[in-house]
């Protein structure tokens, strides 16, 4: 699956700015997608919430990306 095929422009730009090593036009295997999802999930857990547990702007952007990748 190509990551760029399932993301909107904002999500695509976000990943491109945070994960420079990803190739968005490349077909990834299921195992590779799991690794990518784990990296994105690490960012989500680390910076996606305030210390009070509220979802940050970054978290709001990451959440649908993780959902789309995990559903594909």
C-alpha cells in the first residue's frame, strides 16, 4: 500500500515533515506498515496529549492517520 493513497493533504504534509525517511509513493508490506504505525503511535503517545490528558492539536492530527494506516 502507498501511504499517500490513503491520507489527505494535511496528513501527508504532517508525516512528510516528521518522518523524512518515509517514501510516500512506495508500496509498503504489511509488516512495514506496522512499523510505520508504531513510529507514528510513539509520537502520538509522547506528544499527543497534555499532562492533564487532553488531546493536543498534534494529537488531533495524528489520530486519524493512525486509524487510516491500521485499517488498510
